[in-house]
């Protein structure tokens, strides 16, 4: 799905780009004359009698104009006096047409246009481009447009703004008179063609030129700023900085060449500043494209030549800022001629890079090479050597678009690489957390500790507000451990039947995680019905040897918090947890087998004494009474001899069960050996112990062993009770006393309880010692 969306995005991008280029070429079409008449002025006369603007479009007036050197003539002068003209091709600089003419001077041009009769009484327009000189233009004796102050001395002030003017043509003949003067630039005269057409055509020409200028300015500026931000915030790759500066320089240049609409809004703008801006933007553009090219093709280029070219540009920039406009215009011509050397070297670098088969640069190589070819043509045009139109902005615009495309591809690759590294890092961190969690789980063999660490470790990997670990007992799941709950006592009473509960049943059948993104809207969710704050739920099977040994549930108060990644992580964690839980259970069983008498399931003698010693030490520290009961089955040997050892074993099991049922949770019951059992009663006084002993005796006597409905084996026992508040005595003293009391009960006829209050015995013994000391004669000193 993602690949399909990506393909659609790429296709849409190309469609938008194609539409943008179509708009640019469509607007560019309006700025170029489409006349098919191919008629140029000859000897100062232009014959347009067959010209049809609807078919041929508007036309330029380039060709032979009548020329009057060092004369500023007006239409009135021509009407009263006859002047001998020479002829000059328009447009061209004065000193290039004739070496005898000085670039600094003044002159008059004149052209007579014979029009098609259909354009009589028609509103026509003239588009006059940026001239190399100040000028005045008359049409049929009326001053139509002017730029700067035309004069015969250096005091004349030039301007170079393009103008568009309209006039009503009342005749079949149009008489044009053009005065020019120049004392500021190296080349004087005219620079570009003057266009003639209908009002709509000339207006469309002007509007298209303005639209193109602002389109170039806006797009180039945005691309430049974006590249600059990429350089600042995402990478320190210097090529992005050079590319950004190139884009912004060309965006500024689009405002100071061409239609110059932006500059025309400032009526008092200085001509020197305007002209120097044209020079400086050109120098800066060359500087940045050199820098960008040498960085892009650094393996094929020379560092020394790179420094020379950049220093060359910086010199011309500084000289242009500090020198006069006339000198700066001469420098500009020198720079253009010198740039041809750079173009030759750039071509060499491109072919060298292509020969090295550097495939990743193929697109940019084509872009550079195309730029070089059209830049040469545009440069020749600006020098007056070539007759083609100036496409420099269009060329740079396409070049920048191609480089932006390459930049996007490279940036995409970088982002993918970063994304992959980030995913690898996340995976590494996750694996490290899983490793630490697994190590922590296996650091103990106590099941309760394992489950506690399991829940706490999982919180570091998967977010949750509360979690429960369910273990199966008799086809039901009950909570063995929980984390994040306030009412654990209530929670522990929950029982979940795996066959009836739909969630647990699905987990049990699929052996995989189960995700509930919205608990309130899921009818399967019923075993946490009282916990209304839960919004998301994740069930994870704990598996060992392809068997589910438990189910882990995670609860969150947020909706849709869990994802497929969480499920995969939880399942991976669950496999490691399954090993730790099973090891803890196995250890618990092994420990239980070592502590429990296999016949009666009571503590064996060793385990009983371990627990008893701990309880006795606590009683000694807290000075609390502690009691013990020794139990011996009466006539047990006769049962074994007459009924067999199997029946004797049944009697032992029966008695252990009766005692377990009649003793409290804090009491410790163990098998002392043979038919003898021992009970420790922590915190139990002498009188309470006697009551417990008698209660046990009656329970044993009233619960005979039933082998068959008609066969009852009566069971009686002799019990010895001993009680003490331990101070200096040890546990053995308590058990020995209880054992003696038990033998007294046997001696007195069995099925009895005999008791010894060791506190009274110790008290009597202390009194006897005191009396003995008091009755002994006193020693005289």
C-alpha cells in the first residue's frame, strides 16, 4: 500500500512539474515575437503592408534604421529640413557598428513603417526594452515615451527601464524618431529589439514578462530558502549552501533584468545602483555555480583552479562596488570574455566525470552541460555576437529544478538511511532491554520474585497502567501476581474459565497475542468488568515447550495505545519469561519435595525444625509464649501387624489430614518420624495449647478410617503439650518436654492429653533456688 501511494505521489509530482513548465513556456511565448513576415527594415523603411497581427503576431523592428550621429533631431526638424542619413542595424552598440563612433555620445534614429490598411484608426503599442542609453521616442510627431534625460554632455542622466506605450494610428504610415545619448556605459546605442503590435498583443507581452519575472523570483527564492534551511538544520553539506546562494542570487537577478517591474515601482532609483546590481548578480551567480560545481565534481576537478576562479569572481565583485559605472561596464565585458575559459574547463570536468562512469551524477552532468551550452548562447547574445533570444533565467530555472529533484532524492536516501539506523538502534535498545529483563528473570528461582520482576521489567519495554499474571489451576485462570492495582485482594478472587471466556479461549487456541484497542466497545471483555478505567488491553500467552503455562494481561487507560510492534515484542518477551517461570516452578516443586514428607504431605523433620527455629527465635525476641504438641498414634504397631502396612499408611494420611484441617494457618505441622507428629503453636499460651491439644484428640477419635462402608478402623492418639515463654532456653527443651508429656499420656492409658507448663516449672525451680540460698547460714566476715 505504501509503495502504491509513493508511486502515485511521484506521478503527481511530475504532472505538477510538467504543468509548471508548460505555464513558463506558455508565458515565454508571449514575450517572443511570432511574426512570420520575416520582413526587416531596409534603408530606414519597414514594409508591413502584408502584415496581419492575428496570423503573424506582433513583430520586432530590428533592421536598418536611418542614423544621424552626434545629432539630436526631432520630428519638426525632419519636416523642415532634409538631413543626409547613414544606416545602422538595430539593435547594436554604436562602437560595434562603426569603430569611428564613440560609445559615449548621442545620435538620432529614424524609421518609416508602411502598415496594412486594416490597422488605420487602430490602437497600437510599442514595447521598448532596456536601452544602453537615455532615449526619447516620437510616433507620428508625438512624444510617446522616454527614459532618462537625453543630452549632449555627461550631465545627461540615463535610466534603463523598459517601457510600454500605446498610440492611435490614424494613417497607413508610422514615422518613428528615436533620440539616444550615453556617457555612462562602455557600449552605447540600443541593446534589444523594439516590438510593434496591437494593444492586446503588447499588453500581453508586458503582462507575460512581469508574470515570468515574479514566477522566477518566487520559485527560486523558495528553493533557495529551503536549501538553506536544509543546510542549517539537517546537514552541514556545503553544496547545499552554495546551491541555496545560487538560487537566491538568481531570484534577485530576475528582478533587475527583463521587465524590471519591481524596480519601476521606485521612480527615484539610482541608475548606477541598478546597473551594478545587474553586474553583481551575474558575478555572484558565476561564483556560486563554480563553487557548487567544484564541490559536486570534486573528484574530477582541481582545487587550485577552483581557488583561482573564485578569487577571480571576488576581485570583479569588489572592483564593481568600488569603481565608477563606466569602468564597471568595461569590467563586465572582460568578465564575460574570461568566463568562456571557465566554460571550457567546466565542459572538461563534465566529460571527465562522465568518463569515470559516476552513475549517480548522470542527471546532474546533463543539467550542467545543458546549462553551459545555453549560457554560452545567452552570453553571445548579450555581447551582440549571436542573434538568439536570452534564455538565461529559463536555463537556470530548469537547472535549479533538476538539482532540486536530485537534492530531494539524496535527501530521501539520507532520511531512509537515518530511519534504518534509527530502527536498528531501536531494535538494539529493545534487544538490550529484553536481554536485561531475561537476565533479571533468571536471577532468582523464587516464583513470586520471578513474577514480580517479570511485570516490572515488562513496563520498561511496553507501556501499561496495570498488569496481571494468570496461572491455570483446574481449568481456571487465577491471578498469581499483579502490578499497578490498588485492590489486589479483590483482584485475586477473580477466576477466569478458559473455555467460557472468549478472550482467554482465543489466546489458548491461537497461541498468540490478542489486542483489544477499545475495551468499552468490545463485548468479549468481561473479566475486568469492575475496572471501568481500562481502555486498551493486551493478552500475551506465556509459552514453554509449546504449552501455555500462563497468560499475561496488560491494561492501559488510553485508547489504541498498543500496536503490532508491541504484540511482537510482548510475544518475544513471553518466550523468555516462560523459561524463567517454568524454572521457578520446577525449583519450587523440587524444594517442596525436599521439605515435604511424601506420604503425609506434611513438613518432614528437617524442614519442620528449620521453620520451628525461626519461629522460636521470633518468640524469644518479642518475649511471646510458644507451645508444642507431640502426637503419637495409639497401638499403631498392632494396625500394621494385623491389617498390613498399607492400612497403616492410610491411617497416617488420615491423621495428617485431620490435624491439618483443625490447625490454624500460623501453626506448623510436621511428621516427626514413624507414627509420631509434632505441632508448633507460635504465640499460643499454655491454656490455649491445652485446648488445641484436646480439640485435636477429639477430632482424631471422632474420625475413624473408613476402608469400606462396614469396615471402620478407630484411631486414637496420645498427646503431650508443652508451653514456654522463651528467654534463655532453646527449642529442644520445648520439644523434649512435650515428648515427655506425650509418654505420660501413654502411661496413663492412652487417648489422653498431658501438658507441662514450663514457665511454672522454671518459676518453681527459681523459687527453690532462692529458698535454698535464703536458708543457708550466712558467712561472717
